C-alpha cells in the first residue's frame, strides 16, 4: 500500500541557490513516514507509553532533480520489507509526477534502553497489512 503526503516548499527549505537544501528531503521523508504509520493505525505516543519507539537505522538516498521554492511535492511511502524488529520503507518525492528524490529507510523498533525489540503482535499485524 502506498501512503501519500503533500507538502509545499517554503523559502526556509531552500539554500542560497534557491533549491531545496539536500538534508530537508530527509525531513520531508520523516513527515511522510509519520503520516504513513498514523494511517496504518499505529499511535506512536501509545507505543512510547509501552516503552517502544521507531528509530531510523540507515538510509540510502538518491537525488534525481532539484525542487524549488513554491513547488508542491508529493511524498510516497511504502513498507517494502518487515522483519522481527525492523522494517524497510521505500519513499519517493515527486513534483507533478516527476521523481526528484528516492530513499530506502531501515527503521528499527527500540526499547527504552535503546536495544532492538520485536514488534508487538498488534503493531506487526498493522505493518504486515500495509505491505501490498
């Protein structure tokens, strides 16, 4: 299942050349992942109360074309792989259908001590249901 999040590029998102600063794509992707998880029915505040959080373990990113001030971007997020305590989420940022950024994030489920923790059954099922 592909989840989408729309956003507009603001002046604060750009660098001196007037294009989106490369690190801001990671912020855009974070917003997309947060919305995707919420749309799956996973409440991250409830997870935290249970002593669990999501943490990005790694990211592989590619920049395909620049975005500029005023652009409307669409962040697509898809769970591509699910393990016992981690998942992979593939993300794309598009402008008018044109791919401008893509990345694969490996996200771990962590306990309060910062150790990997298996997904609880209810969260695992929601993540599994999101895989097409």
